C-alpha cells in the first residue's frame, strides 16, 4: 500500500509499466468534471472508474481484495477514510473470489485507517486488503484499475 500526494507520483512510476500513463492521466485531467463511468486508457489493461459513492461507517464498509488488478484510488470531491489490513491476515470472506469483478469481500476490519485528502492517492496491491468508502454523505472518487502482467 502506498499513500502520497499526486505531485509525488513520479516516485512510483517504475513500480509498474502502466503507472506512468495512469498518473499522467490523473495529473492532466480535470478530475472534478470527469463524467461518471468507465474510461479505458489502454483497454482492459488500464482503465478509470469514476464513481459517486455513499459513505459508510467502519462497521458497514467491507474489506476487499483483488487478484488481477492494482487499485489507484483518488477521492475527488471530499476526503475519504480507508482501512488497510494485510491480505494474509484476512480470515472472514463473505464470498468466493469473483473473477468477473476481480473481487473478494471480507468482514475483517482494518488494522490501520488512512485519511485520504484531495490531491492524494492510495495504491492498493493484491496483497493489500482495503476498506474504502468510509465517511459521511456522498462524494465523487476515481479508481484507476491497473492490470497485473
């Protein structure tokens, strides 16, 4: 898991061959005015999902993991609280892995909570359990999905 300012993203571009394109998009786009929905940057290898979400409490928000994609999550219109727990510590899956959605959910709760402010991002790798969407009200966020080769 990585948490940093978008202005520092160049430090992480060498971690994955698709990160530079992802961060270039994040730094040059008018994120606030992006339409809701999915935009492909490189087909299924790299795409952006712009969402409006309803905040949840820590008790309701589920932990999740992915197998095929890395998440770069960026709150756009309000800060967001996200939880983190190493995948190896997750024990309470609510479903079998769904390959179509590349997702498994868990009822385990985070060991660490991260306040993600505007102009910040969080990268969640497959080894990271993450509990996004914690907060009050509705806000717009962006999730860049980066395929793992």
